[in-house]
C-alpha cells in the first residue's frame, strides 16, 4: 500500500488531551490518500481541520461544504491559512472534486478533466 517513508511522514496522533489532537482515524485516512495530496502540514498545524476532513470524506455533500467553509471567507474577517496549508487544502479539494467525486458543470470542466486524464 504505502511505503515506509510515507508512513513515517504522516503525523502521529497526539497522546494528550486539551488542545486539538490529530485523531487516529485522521492518520489512517491520510495514509490512504495518494502521497501528493496528503495534507501533512495541515495536520501538523491544524489537526482539527484534518480531523474534520477525515470525518466528512465519505460524504461528498458534507465534504464539499467543509472545503467551502475552510477555503472561502463568508464572514469577511478571517486571516486565512498560511500559504503551504492553503496550497495543500486546494490540492486536496481539487483531487476530491476532480478524481474522486467529479461533477462536470460546463464544457470547460470536461476539457480540464481530459487534460488531467
């Protein structure tokens, strides 16, 4: 499945309570993802986000809504994620919406899908 290096690069679940900790379910979920979309920096800096994604991953409507909540500022006062984390989340969202659960809405979506092919 995954090589040893990929397993070592996945964050370890935190053993302490209190601040948000990366859940074991989130670690397992990340290990199942292709290496190029594993959100390692996100899990390290924002474990609650990785936990939320892992929990929503199997429910497309919930997962899309969570991605939108994370990546779009509906309140107008969010600071935003650091660039490396935002890039990981954008890549993961693209993978989710173009590979796992594609929804073609226009001819341009179809063209992009063939280009990724």
